[in-house]
């Protein structure tokens, strides 16, 4: 059976895109179409194997308690044995399906979007390595293997965000992403090292058995430190406050890259790590509470920035940060099912939103300001329809996917903390408003630029087909997850399938509709002037538009703190360290100045010095002998 073959050969799922990277990078990079064909073919095979693996998990009764594991020895140092292999359970299967589906559709879309680009082959090589790295992270059996692919994902994001390396903004954005996430990665590495020192293993299954016994014997004090360090990694990778600043700038890469980063690869890696290590975090309630509040604050903070942004991809980027905050909030509230249900639905509609935005920019000669668009629903009906579906899904309007997953998060938040629930509800209202604003300003009303409007056109089938597939998934994936028991399949702890809490779902839906109606009144009906409202908001609008000056604060901290420390260390290096070394050198140079006249190359001078030395030694010897004789005479 193919399903059994796929499960037994699940290691091929990350390997096939990685092989595509090697072949394209070393052989076919100069042949764009061939490179694209290789990348898409390997992604398609990877998708088929992922689908077979998921079916094998369902049919083979593979559960979170009884996963399928294949391992081989990777290396050993002394008594430390490190394996690498494949761990497949329902969480893995779901992630494999999401990553392979989105990456395949993004690569198909890229065939049309990147057409004519001089880096066509190179782009597909990087895209393949990106997908392979994320898939390798998903199937990892231990923390070290996960960390290896975690770093590869970071490398790929650097290469793809800075793909247009001739642009200063792209280079700076790539460096910003790489350096910001390195802060989180350092914390994660420290946590992994402490895990190895404490438990003597990094294997997920072994740790899952060892952690509860450790807590009983030693308490949660040191485990809290380990858990917090591990969580620093997801704060960086998944764009949580305060390390969120790199994610909006990631839009400097080509739009397909933005779709892949924001939907199914880098940013969800942090959410996946917390979910995979839930057995550890769940033992430390204080850390769970910290995760929930970081997620809740990030959600509302990013939404409050998105509400005033003008660039279409930047609005979507901040919405990603906000939705990732939702996922972290759910994990901190103890609901892995709600978090990963939203991860799945979000991957589909966020990929569609970014690809729709890319279609708009492609048709508008790369124009990104939504207030320079307008009226595009007539020129781009398919893109308008897919963008509308995406907006309704992320706003949580039934029966679209986001309705089911978002309201599970709201219910999870309400069960543990009323303030967290209020944060989540306010975020839902703001999300519906700014996404409706994006839709209405871009596609409704009159064109802001007649020249750009006349140039606009619907995209070709290579770009249109992925949009249509993602639109279907954005409509039905939420219903599928709800009615077919996603929470009974992907879970932590006992399975618990709960019906919709209509008080929570109904109130959030009403708020979303009101928010979209408010956006309609402002930006379509023009009942209130948007500029006048912005002026009335005063400092609040300026804070939001300038992203609360977080980037400027970081720049000031770097200038004052980092540069200040550097200047102090420079002074110590120049005047203390170098001063000591140079002082010793000066003493030697002074002494050599005094002694150098004796080295004149004249034999008679050397003989005279030699004779003086002999006389001095003889005189000293006679003096010393006299002293000895005097001492002996006194003794007798």
C-alpha cells in the first residue's frame, strides 16, 4: 500500500526538496524553466508522500501517545549518543500536509510571478531548500536535529528576504531578520544545552518520560529557567514582542517568499516548537502564563499597528504577527488543539492573502500603497474574490475557516483568564476592521491613479490556480477540522471534542461584522473622513503609524548602549591593554638605546669590554673570598 510506503519512507519528504536545491544550485541554475520544473516536481512528490503519511497515521492508529519513530545513530561523544530520524504523529502529519501544500502552491505561483527575473533558477533553489528545511524541522526526533533545521530555516529566510541583493532595503531587511532571530536562537541553544546537562538526552520521547519524574523529585525551579530559554527561540522565529521587528520588513523579498514565510515555514516554526515541547512547558505553570500573555499582548499590539499602515504587504505582515500572538495565547492557555487548528487555517488564508496581494502588485507595476489603488474589482475579479474570501476568513465570519479556529482560541482564553479573553476579542474587532479597510480601499471606489488602473489586469493561470485552490481550503478547512474532530486528532493530553460556544462565537462574529461595517462607512460610503479621524486621534495615530517607534528605540539603544560600551572597551584596549604592551616595548627600546653604543663592530672595543668584565669578576671573586675568610676566622 502506498500509505505504508509513505510512512516508512517519510524521511524522503524533506529530502526531495533538499535534493532539488542541490541539483538546481549545482547543475540547472542557468536554465530557469528546468529549475522551476525540478522544484515543483520534487515539491509535488513531497506533497504526495505527506498525504500518504497522513492517511497512514489515521488508518494505523498512530496517536500522540504512540507515534511512529525511525532513528539512526547520528554521532556520539563519550557517553552522549545523538540520533537523527523521523517522528510521525498526528501533529507531524498535520504540519507535513500544511507545509507541503502551501510550498507546492507557492512554487506553482512563482512560475508566473518570477517570470523573466534574472535570478529565476536561483530563486527556485532557495525556495526548495526553505521547504526542505522546514519539513526536516517538523519530522525531527530530538531537540538537536530540530535546532539544526531551525538554523537552516533562518539561513533560507536570509537568502530569500535579501534575494534582490542589489537593493539596499532588501539587504538591510535580510540582515535585520538574521540578527534579530539570532537573539532568540541563542536563548534556544542555551535551553537545549541545559536540557542535555540536566536529563542526559535531547530525545523528545525520552524527555517526555523523564520530565514529570524530575518535577516530582526536584521541583520546577530550574525547569522554569530551561523553559524560558527554550521559549526565547520562538519569540524570535515567530515574531513575538519584542523580537517582532524583523517580520514586517521581510516583505522586501519577492511576494511568494512573504507568503511562504508568513504562512507555513519560518514563523510557524516557533509555534511548532512550543507545541512539540508542550510536555515540558505544561509542567511549569508560570511559563505557560508568560507564553499566554506574550501572545495576547503581541496580538493586540500588532493589530493596533496594522490598523494605520498603507502598504498592502506591511498590513498583512502585521496581521501575521497578530495571528501568531493568537496561536501563542492558545498554547499558553493549554489548548494545543486550538493553536494548531488556527495555524492550519491561517496558513491557507494567509498564503492566499499574500499571493492575492502579489497579484495586485504585479498588475499595478509593483505599487504597494493601497491608497494609490482603488476600483480593482472590475479589472481583477478573480483576485478580488480570493482576497474577499481571505478577509472574511481572517475576520472570523462564518462559515469561513477562521471562524472555527479563531473562536476555539477565544474559548480557550475565556476558560483561563478574562483579561486575556478581552485582549483576544478586541484584537478580533481590530483585525476585521483593518482587513476590511485593505479590501475596500484596494478594490472598491474610484481608482486613485488612472494610469496604474489602466495598466491593471488579471493574472495568468500559473498565479490564478494556486489562489483558487487556497480559496477552497480557506472556505472548507475550518468546517473539516470542526466536524471531523481536529481536536481529537491533534492534541496534548486527553481528547476533548467540544461544540461551538455560541455565546463567544456569536459575540465575536457580531463584533467582526460591526468592524467591517465601520470600515465600509469610512472608506466606501465616506460618511466620515479618514484623514479627519486620523487627525482627531492625534498622538495615538502617530504612534500606530510609526509602529510605536520600536525600531527607533532599538536604534537608540544600539547607539547609546552598544556603541557606548564599544567606546569604553575601545578606550580600555587602546590606553590600558595597548598601553601596557607599548610601555614594555618602550622600556626595551630605551634600554637598547643605552646598550647599542657597545655594539659598534670594533674588535678592540669588544676586547676592552671583555677585559673589563674579567677584571670586575676577578675583583668580585677576591672580595667574596675575603668575606668568607673573615667569617671563618671569626668562627675560630
